C-alpha cells in the first residue's frame, strides 16, 4: 500500500533525468524488510569462528541503549560499538577472501526491482548516493556479486581495511549523523547543479540525510514494515510517500516517473 502526503510540494517538483540525484539507505531500504543487516553478514557466515560470534553479541549487548535515550547518547554508543567491532575483526584475522566468501553465502536479499532501479539510474546518468551505518565493504561487494554496482553509485558507510581497522580517520556513520557526511570533490561537482533529490529510507531519521533547507526540493520516500498502527502517523508526517508491505522498487520507479 502507498500513502501520498504533502501533495502540494510533490506537485511542484518536476523531475527529469538531468535535474535530480538519489540519496538512499541500505539495510531494509535497498534490501527486503526481513533481510539481515550488512553488519550481520560476517556474523552468520560462520567463517570467523564461534569466538567471534560470542564477542560480537557481547559488544552489541554492551552498547545497546533504550529508545528513550537521546540521539547524542545513541551516537556515542554506535561509535563505541564500531571501534570494538574493528578490534574484534583484527583479532580474528579478517581479510578480503573472508569478506568475499561471507557475501557469497549471505542471506542479504535485495528488494524486488532494486536491480532494475540501479540499472535505470545508471543508464540515465543519475548519481546514487548510498549512506549507511553498515559496512561499506560488505555493501559494495554484495552489489558487485549481484550485478547491481555501477560507477554512478557512491557509498558512504563504515569502511574497513582488511585488517579490521577503520580505513580513514573519519566520523563513524550512524543513523544519527548521516547529514554530516562530507562528499568527495568529484561528487560535489557532479551534483551541484541538480535541483532536486529523491531520498529513500526505512526510518524517520533517514530524512536527515539532507539538510532542512533542501527538504522542499526533496521527494522523501519511506518504507514502513513494522508496527504499522503505531508508526504510520509519524511516517506520514515525515515522508512525502510511505510504502508498506515490502514494497518493490518497481513502485518507486512509477512514483518518480521522469523523462
């Protein structure tokens, strides 16, 4: 089912292939609602041993916060979790071969129509920016193995080197700081003249991928899959379009029809 909100705003946005770019979350946005997260790919692969799984679960439990905690507290907890995971991966001798094998046997599942969506964006030279609090290496490898990775796709997520450490001295990507991501000079140049944005996510915080100043020129699309009765009102207030029932990207393409 789809819910169309903020109709006056949507009426004013006229998309064509040259005037917009896409900003999109990964887990349960590009992937299906019941898919595991990109973080869990290594956990379920069984390639890093039982010790890894036990310690992984301990780290998760130690850094888990209640929903009532502030975003600042959650941000700090995510950062602590990420650094602990990196130390753990280093101790387990994580490497590129393990990454590739883990992705090959993963239970990650793309939403129906996702491949067609990415192909159409590529064919029309529309930049796609994936911003995720998951692992960049897993996301990129998964898209490559599923023939859904193109040179118009730019991924901003938590980057690991093959020693299980942080690749660069940058802020961890969490659900609460996606608006702080610094794009590359090349990408900035590529999108500077694009008037509109199409944003897709599965939680209200994903809307923060764009600044408040740009929201009036952004079509926001939210996938709502859990606790419909309690969440629908908030999603309808937050997103211009809300899609339920594990909606496909075929529906997305119909809703953002462009020439």
